[in-house]
C-alpha cells in the first residue's frame, strides 16, 4: 500500500474528521481502514475505526443486507460518525 501523508500539525484539533470508505462487499474496505488506522496512529493522530460489519452485528436486531436494512445501518453509522466528528476525533 502507499503511504499516508499527514502533516506534522494535528488536523484533528477542534473539529473531528470522518473518512467514510464505501464499496462493494469484500472489496477491501476493512483492510484499507486498518491500514489507515495504523498510519494515523504512527503519526500521533488517534483514530477510531467504525467497522460496518461489526456495527451491524452490535445492534438490538440483526440487520441483513436487504435494501431496507442497509439503509437503516447507514443512518445509524452516519449518526455515530457525526458523534465522532463533533467530539473532535478522527473516525
């Protein structure tokens, strides 16, 4: 994988940052997320990884990959991402 360029200044100071990785199933989204996690951690930027597969299985109900459930999962994930951004974190 290529390198991740993060300036020496912490880009996540007062405002959080959310990097949302989308794509087809099994296309490497989780692998890319873990690579980004390692890169930011090495540079002193504490990230938070919100893995859609894990979030999908943590709820009160098991969500499937139907259009309705995917839509519900996206709304829930976007709400969590908003909390991350408001908190000033990198997620």
